[in-house]
């Protein structure tokens, strides 16, 4: 049995879910609360492991596992530490062994069966909403992969601010300067409040935090579920594996925010309905999947953890 010690919190991950932990135990992995008995120290941040490197040199193995894009930005499966005497291993959205399929962690929230819009439906308004925290906004640090900036926080912040200045976009979220955010709505029943907000708008600027293969979170699904046409960034995400072209509005097809705003200003009722109905069809195809389908996806994610730990311990 490989014993794992969790450094810091692993809330809302397979390492905090009893069903998942039971599967891991069945296949040779067990969580321990005694670091002395641990074979592998695991954290969602590399920095939280660093203080253990010298103390447990050659005694224990180290693994960073996280589904949060800014908790760890390593692009390789391991890194040499302690002047090359030891290694730290990585599983994150960039190593492509966590988000193994597009709805990897989102299926439990995709349960409604949405009715298609009628062909004669009309756009009630052409206002855009952006539900996002500010973080560092347009000053967000570049995240370079193969000399390409894959950070989307800075870009989506720029679009949001320009849309706000043009009076065609409303911002909800914390940390925005100059009181340009209508409210920070995350307190209390955030899922319910989020749906209330989205239903007041026709378009939702809902980029992820970063560009990564199969890294598709609840953002686009919540938008579709509230009949709000997503404005998403699709390039290099593999999203077109399940979405048809000309469904959501793909910002990577536009050269700048002005081009996007002009497109929305001129979009016809027919094009809007056609696009949103394509999105709804994708949503409904996933909402039909049951618990057994969810578990099959989850098992693949858990198997990657098991395989990684076995590889680590064989070194």
C-alpha cells in the first residue's frame, strides 16, 4: 500500500471525496495523516512542498496534483530538485493527465434538459455580462508555452473593461477598480445568483483563466444552461471535439475587442438562435449521461493518479 500525506487543502478534489478515496484504497493508495508513515507527499502548490525536500531527501517522493491553472504552471511531468539529487512530479492541467476529457469535472452540474429556442425567437437585448474576479486584470502575468502567451485573464479583463467603457458590457465580480463592478455576487447561494444574472443577458464573456487542452470548466456550461450565448476562447482547447463550429462565439476568431463588439451589434436573430440551439444540443447530449458514465470518466482520472504513484515509487 502506497501511503500519501496531503500537504495543505485538497477540498473539492478526488483526495477529499470518500467514493474516490475508496477506489484509490482498493487499488493500493491510502491517505495517511502521519507524515512519518507517508511514501508520497502531495500538494497543490510546489512552494508548499519545498520545506520538506531537504528533511526527507531520498526518504519520500513528492507530487504536485492540482486542477487549478494558477496553483501550478509546470509543463513537464517532473522537475529535478536539490541540485539534481531528487525529483518532484507534476499532474496539472498542462501535463494533460487530469482533464482527460472535456466534461471531466462538470457532468454533475449538467443535469437539465433544455428546450430549444423557437425559430422565431428574438434577441431581447445585446448586452454582454462578464462574471469574473479582477485578479491582476490587464496586468496579469504572461504564461508562456512555446513562446505563446496562454494566459487569458489579461485578455478577458481588457475586453471587459473596453466593453464597459462602450456601455455594452456589465461586470460582476470582486476586485475591480473604480467601482465598475455591479456587485461581488459570490457570497451565499452563488449558483442560484449566477443563473439569475445570466438570464438578464444575451451574451456572456466566459473565458477560462488559461488555454489548455481539454481544460473546459463550468463557465461555458452555466452560460448555456441559462440561455446566454457564450463568448469563449476556443483555440488550442480541443473544444471543437464536441461543439460544432459557429455555435458559441469564439473570440480567437476576432482580431480585437472592437471586432467582437461589432459582430454582436450586427448579429441577426436567426444567427443568434441557430448558435444558441447548437450549444443547447451539446449541453443536452451531456445531460443525458448518467451516474455510470460519470463514474467511468472519474475512474480514468483516478487511474492516472494510481499509475503516477506507482511510477514514482518504482524510481
